[in-house]
């Protein structure tokens, strides 16, 4: 048994990796970017203010949206690709030539004016390429035949040449990280000032390049000269997926795109709520359904068995959200009763409650949600228990036990029930994630701040870090549940062995 458990635990590692890989890939292929929703219209307003644009750029860096998803080949970018996008940005700033009258200098026709979507994409792409295009930006600033393009290249140099700070958005910075960040911040502040206004001459541009950027690039040439090993490491490590897994190995699930707070404490807070809701719903479902299934198997083909079956499947056919709405209408609004609160997990004055009052308040709020989660499971669980027991009752050793003169309750409870629970134990693999995840629909209807409602809101808001954390928790719990289910087989049936 021990060897089997160790093998299963080791197998969980690649399984989790594949699960996270699939979910991560699906999220990246989802339409729309979370940065667009969270940064508002900053991307579209990039031409209206450098401060807004800088805020948007920092946002992307904070959540690694400036990096490729799985593989990074940005060291292969050539100068023409960079120049093409800079020219789009430069053309966007040029005036449109009027149909009649005098034409301003360097104007372009309306048909040549780049669309706003192309402008936003060009600026995002240049920013996302980061330090990989620093030598190309310098080359364009030196050799381009357009002064406006040269100035844009210099402006972008002051951004892309900046050093990335270590663990900038983490609360786990080491002394070494802080020392590096202090030095890098001073360097970044210095090169941010190496730009020029729009109304300068080509001579002034050349002077800036010769005095500042040329010597700086020569001093830092090794930073942009990648050998084969460095290129391989960049390809697999400087990506969104690799950064995410690096955080996971440090038990860092990132921060929320919505409120910029760490994910893990929030998940733990929501988990406490869902554990209460899930535990009691599962507890009552099994407490009622297993004895009911055993009794139904014992009373097979009787009128009582048929009546119970019809009633259970009638309950099973009622959608939980429909029942929840009816219960809210009947028992919370005073029409006709006002016995329970309309929603929530606890009362408003929790801080002033004693422990017993707090427990009572939570129980009071959980009556209707637990009922809605419980009644739907009764039919399926009791049928599993019934069918499992019916298979066992027909076995030879049950007939032998009866032949020995054992009472019928002793035969059923001591000999049949234990081995008839195998189908019920099979469901154990889904119990733990259900215990934590709760019910998305019911948490929404009853406004319970648990994991289900948190997952729903995270999907609506494209809070990818939260979605990934919740998915990973659910996957881990499912794997643990399956392992416990396998172990329980050997506990209830000694004939089962994994050695």
C-alpha cells in the first residue's frame, strides 16, 4: 500500500503540470485581454498622455502580459520589423493634408493615416519587445532618413533599455533583490532623461547619440549579445507560462488584476465559507441517502420502495436555482414568512458577536443554501447505495451468513453494507473539490462570498491569476480525493490490494 501511495503522489506532479498547461493555454486563447478590461481605455489614449501610457505599460509588466505565452524568440527580431512599427507611430502623429488650400509640412493623405488599431498594436508590440530591440532602436535612431522616426526611437530607447527590477511586485524581496533594485532604479532614472523634444534638429539628435546612448550601449554590449545557451534559456524561461510556474514553486499565486491584492489570502478567506457550505451539504446528503438507499434495497420492489424512488427523482428534477428563488420568496421576504435572512454568510455585526452568536448566525444563514445543495444529491446517492447493496445481497457469502442463522439486520448491516459501499466510495474523488468549490449558482443566488461566486466574478472580470489559482486548487483536491477513494476500497474490502 505504501509503495502504491508513493507512486500515485509522484504521478500527481506531471498530471498537475498537464492540467495547468491546458488551462493556461485555454485562458490565453480566450478572446479579449485582461489588461484591456483593467486598464480601461488607456491603450487607446496613449497619444493623449505619457503618464497614462506609462501606467498601462507598468500594468502589463506587473502581470507578465508583455511576454510571449509559451516560447520566446524575440532575440531573432530584425531592425526592419522595429522600423516598420515606429513608422506607423510616426505617421499617426503627422497632420492630414486638406483637400484644398495650403498643405502643412510633412502632411499625409487621410488614406495613408494608420488606423487606431494598428497604432495601438504597434506601440504595444514595441513596448512588449523590451530590451531585445535596444540595438535595433539605436540603429534606427542613427540611420533613419526621417527625423520623427529617429526621435521616436530615442524615446523608446529610454523605456526599453531600462533594467527589470527583481520581484518588484512581490512582498518576498530578499536583501540581494533590494540592493539590485536600488542600483537598477538609479540607472533607469538616468536613461529616462536621455530624450529630446520634437522641435530639435538632426545635429542635436546626433549629439545625444554620440554623447549618451553610444557610450552606454558600448558599455552594456554584453547584455544584448546572446550566445546559444542564453538563447535557449530565453526561449523557455522568459515567457508568461514560465514566470507563472516560477511563482507557483514559491507558493506565490500572483496578485489580482482587479484589486491588486495577493490571490492566496483571498482564496483562503473564500475557502472557509465554501467549506462550511459544502461540508454540511455533503454530510446531510450522505447521512440521509445512504440509510435510505440501504432501506430501499432491503424493500426492493415494494410499494414503499417505488414511492421513495418517485419522490427522490421528483426532487432531483427540480433545478436548485429554481428552488432557491422560491425559498427566498417564501421564507425570507415575509411572503408568507420571514424566517431566514435573504442572503450572505453571517450577520453584519460579526465583530460584536460572541463565539456562540457567530456560530448561530452562520447556521441561520446556511439553512436554505444547505437544503438546496442537499436535496438534489439524495436521488443519485441513494440509488448508488441501493444498487451497490443489491449486488452484494445476491452474493454467496450473504446466503451463507443467513444459513448460519444470523438475523437479517446483522446480515445487512455487518456483512452487506460494508462491501456495498464501493460505488459510494467511487464518488469520493469528486467530494473534496465539491467541498471547496461549493455551488456557483447557489452562491450567486444567496450572495454567499465563497469560492464558487469568486470563480464566477473572476471569469467575468478576466482575473486570470485568480482563475488559475482556483483551477489548481480544484485539480489538487480532485487528485487527493481519487487517492483517498482508492485507499478506502482496501479499507472496506480486504480482498482489494494494491501491492
